[in-house]
C-alpha cells in the first residue's frame, strides 16, 4: 500500500522518549503536511466504508490525539463525534471508567447521553500499546448502551498485544513489531 508507506515515511522516531529505552513514533510531522493528513483520513474512511461494519453512528475519539482526526472522519461518514476525556475535563453529567497505567490508575469520562443505546461506535486513537485506555473507552461506550464495532489506531505496537484485551476487531494503519 503506497499510502501506508507514504505515511510511515512522515513519522519521526525519537529515541529514549518518554523514557530511556523507548523508541517513540512521533505522528505530528504528518500534520505538517496537508497531503499526509488527507491520506490518513482517506485511508481510514476507505477502510471503514469497505469493511461491512454496517451503519456507523458515532466516532469516539480518545483524549487527546483521537481528537485530531475524529471529527473529520465523522463528518466524512455523516455521523457524530464524541470525545472521551481525562476525568474532570467535560462539563455536565459524565460516566467514568478507571484503567491501570504502569504507574497507577487513570480515569476516562464521557458525557452521559452522548452515545445512545443501540448505536454502532468506532473508537479512534493514535496508538495502541497495552490497550488499557482503548479498553476503558470501550467500557464507557458499553455503559452508555452503545456497541463498539471496531477500534482504529494510526499505529499499533503489536509486540505489546494490546488488541488482545479489546472487545471488538482492531485495525491499525501502521504496525510496529518491536
């Protein structure tokens, strides 16, 4: 796939970030090139519209990088966009789910009623590593009566097996095996 090779060429590898021994894949150079952004959006929309997932009602974007393309993808699909944010960042009544991180517990929230009973949902984020934050978003969707039909990521670190903890199929535009 030429589009995936093009997108991969735009990533910037940063050694020892956020800590020693990690090779961080920086996605922000993609956003410095409008053609790369369009390529990423089009790739994801094409995947969704050709995957027999049925009608998609909502794109749920995870704080904060899921917000970068989530609204644009939702617009292209003619569906809603719903943000999942870190605790305390959304106004009004929210549903909260905790998830374990390497150094403690963090919390995600979604506004109550943003996902309605029976709606088909895509969960979108930039990266899947261990799957904890995506799993928490899936739990929020379920608590609000929605059904996650697929998780989509720009990048998957497949050696961490994060997709194994998720309750729906997973698609990653780019995969790194080490």
